[in-house]
């Protein structure tokens, strides 16, 4: 069984979508299971629903500027009630509904999506392999729960961003497939398509206490646990495990800055040959 796994990364998911678009890949024709967190859950759910690489990229390119748009009031005072978050979620909800119709249980492939239960401060792993009430959730709402990045978007149905639990859900996914679907580890072939990572040097981190808040949060959501889970997966007895996350991003890039899209396109183009080689090698 081949599993496509996509970590979180906010607007940097644009570059991952770009890779699949340029290679004209329809993942549902090449993979039998999918997992993703936050923006990775949006991509994984769309691919698991049969959407092609070009279709998903077109959605992302159109939706991202709408989702990460702030009214004048929010720009001036983004966290004051009744708003409470940096962005209104109307555009996010509307776009997810349009891209991901139907029930979570209707997805034709195993799909594993982490979120976090805010009230209980505990993990919540959505999967469609058990006959539970999770299957009745609209697919877009499962993804919305996993994408509820703290301070950026409000919680959804009591859940917040899965990046706080497993920004890279690879270990969660392969464990769920083994435990719930009875697929042994040595029968799994896993390809992780990363969303990039920012590179800091010492001069980038000369901040006052308040300036540390955003980088700490973003580092947690982008991959504070990503390398840990990558290391664990790399030592599991999987048939094949390929981890591609070579895109290095400037420290100044923020995970919600859609003005970076032209630069992200250039960056994705420069890394495309390496991604294509890694993907072809995995598929061979």
C-alpha cells in the first residue's frame, strides 16, 4: 500500500500543490491511502477525493488570497472580541465546502487527519476506517478542524490545528493503517511531500519577549515535532519511506503572507527537478 503524507505549513502548501500540478499527478491513481495536517489535510483530502494536481493547485491559487485576507478592522485590532482571531473564517469555510463536498466516510481511500481537542487538551485523530460518528462529519469540517491554527482562525467544533499534535502525521497514519486496516508496516510505502522549512540564523532571533511569540507558534505549527516523527518513521520497518522536504525558506517569510506567492512560485520552480526525481524514484 502506498501512502501519501503531507505535513502542515500554512500558505507554504502552495509550493507542494505546485509540484503535483507541474508533474500533472492525480494522486488517487497512484496512492491507496492519504494523511495530512492543517494545510496538508486540505491537500490530502482533495487528492483522496480524486482531485488532480492541476485541480487542487487552481483551488489553492484562487482560495489562498481570499482565506488570508483581513478587513481594515482586523488589521488595526485583529484579536479583539467578538473576532478573537487574526482572520475571519468565512472565506476558509466557503472554499473548503466548495472543494470538499460530501461526508468524511464517503472518501474512497483511508484518510487520516489529526486535530487537537481544545477542551480536553488531547489529540483527536480523524480516520475513516472505523464505523464511528466521525464518518458522518462533512469532509470539509474535518479539514477545517485540523486547519484551525491558534490565533489565525477560530476553533471548529471544539478542535484546533492538528499541527499542535502532529504537524507531520506520518507516524499517526502508519500506526492507524496497521491497527485499524490490518496492513503490516512492511507492506507500506510512504511518500512525504513537505511544505518547506524556514532557516534561521543568530541575527534572525534578536527579539524582545513579545516578538518571540509568533515565531514560537509558527515553529510549532510548521514542524516543531516534524523531525521527531520523521526520525521515528525512518526507523520503522516500512517497506519504503521517502521524506522530501528540501525547500529552504527565508526566516522572514510568514506562514500566512499571501504576498509571497510570486516568490513561492519561483522557489517551487527551482526545487521542482529535485522533487520530480525523488517522486520518480519512489514510484519506480
